[in-house]
C-alpha cells in the first residue's frame, strides 16, 4: 500500500510541476504524511470488503472519529437504498480488478454517519501486498460543484422561459398592429403614407429584432458550452449579453404597444394628486440599474411645494424615456441632471445630459416617427421614443422643448399648466 501511495502521489506532483522530494518520499514517514494530509478522502478495503485503513480527510468527510470505520464493511458509507446492489458490484470488481472511475455515467452518492447523503466522485485502484489483495478508493465531495451546476441549469431554464415569453409578447404586439391596420389607414388618411410607414416599420423590426434574438440564441449555446467547461467568467459575460438583449426587445415592444394605443386613441387621462418629488425620486431609484459605469443621476426639486395633479402613468412613460435616452447617449462617468419646479401656474421638468448632442438640422425632425439622428447610428434604438414622448406631453396639454449641440449634451424641458 505504501509503495502504491508513493507512486500515486509522486506522479501527481510531477503532473502539477511541483518539486518532488524523492529522498523524503522513499521513507515510511513520507508515505504516511501523504496519506494523512491528502485533501482527498482515501479508504482501503480488503478482499472481504472491510475497511482496513481510512485517512483523516475521509473520516471528516463522513463524520466519523479516528478508528470508528476500521473493520466496518464498506457499505456503511453507501446510502441504504444502494447498499445491497453495492455488494454485488464489489464482488464483480474482485473478479476483474483494474483502475477505473466508479459509476460510469451515473451520479454517485455517499452516506455520512448521521445518515445524510452527498454527491461524490470515486476512483478505484487495486493492489497486492504480501499475497493479499486490496482496493484503494479516492473520494471527492462534489457538493459545491453540483450546487453550482444546478443553479446554472435553473438559471438557463429561466432565461429560456423569459425568451419564450418575450417572443410570445412580440407576436401578440405584431398581431395587434396588424389588427389595427385599417384604423391606422384611416388615421393617416393617405395610402402612400401608410405604405411608407409599413416599409419603415418592417425594415426597423427586421433589424432590431434579429440582432438581439441572434445574440440570445448564440449566447445560450455558449452558456451551456462554458457550463460544461466550468468557465464561470465567460458564462457571466454571455448571461449579461442575454439580459441586455432581452431588455432591448422589451423596450421595442413597449414602444410598439404605446404607438398602437396612441393611434387607437386608447390613452385616457387619469389625473390624481401626488407628491412630484417622491414620484421622481422613486423612478430614478428604479432606473439606477440602467446606468453605465460611474454614471450618476442627480435630482433636485427647486421649491418646497411638491403637490401636483397629473396622470402618474403617462408622466412615468415620459420621464422613463427621456432619462433612458440620457443614459444611452451619454458616455461613462458623465452625470444626468434632473430638476422639477412648481410655480404659480406651471409645472416644469428638465432632463439634461452631457452626451453626443443633436445637430441643429436633426432637431427639426426630432419628434418625427422613426427619425434617428445622424450621429446615433451605432446606438440601439427604434426612432419611436421621442415621438411617443411628444404625443404623451400633448395629451397632458404640455409643451416640450429641446436645447442641444453636437458634443455639447442635450436638455429637454417639459412644461405643464396647473
């Protein structure tokens, strides 16, 4: 046994390129140290299946004190439901002993002294000494690895479910748009304008849907691949890409549904009294997760009066769109400044960024449907957001104004009458 352990651990040290102190390994003290201090559990059984030697790591792993396992049958370490079957496997192995991993493709479980079970990996190696045959088993507790694998599996399933749900919502949105085609035609009034709208929508949708969906599908495959390889860093990278793509698809669908409701006249005002300062602060808190690295959203209310009588849902759509645009079109580390002020006759809101800005020429078309600035080509978007904002502001009898310049940031000011 000592000779076998010495060969095993010397080979392990060589493979790991650690220095091999051969002169110390040749003695009894070296072999005993390897057996005693190995991090793997090591047990040795004789031909009758009795445990004749157990190292400290195995004792700790199974919850036994020193000497408790010696002369016990090896089945004491096997879950009760598998103990009888294990005796048969042990007999078969004695007939043809050879080094191998135990269990093949099966999941193996061991049993502690208190009866609890835990997953393990076991490798077996036979050896002979003084005319007697023995089997040495190396045991590794893989509980943490199995837990990580289960979490990854559940997370992957949840991601797939989310993709399916988003796809279903997208189909519903498209079906809803088709259903309202006649109403859109009457609202637009011109067949030419309707055809142009449809053409631009198909072009936008085919591009904006294909890119994130392709990213989701490819990243899901890579998540599974890196899961098999145990590369958590690359898994995390692709999970982040999936989350980003799903968020983008959600934004597109929300824009489409908003356009549909606006065209149908399905937006009805539901005004109520509320505290504007608390409302905006809560919205900003929800949007902090969208910020880029070191981006900060600064908010101040310019007077003590904060009570307003507005539609909270419509106002949330307006501010969410403007703030998300400020985040999207601003670089990392640049602040977004938001302010609110209630005067005698007006309520004023301002959203200001330090981003890429908008040219004077582009500002003429800023609130047109599907319009995107010439300098926004590499940034995701549908060209619908500001058009929707303008319509929401109009519904609430407000006015929206824009001040901007290329590379000088953009400021939107919204004024509502009290």
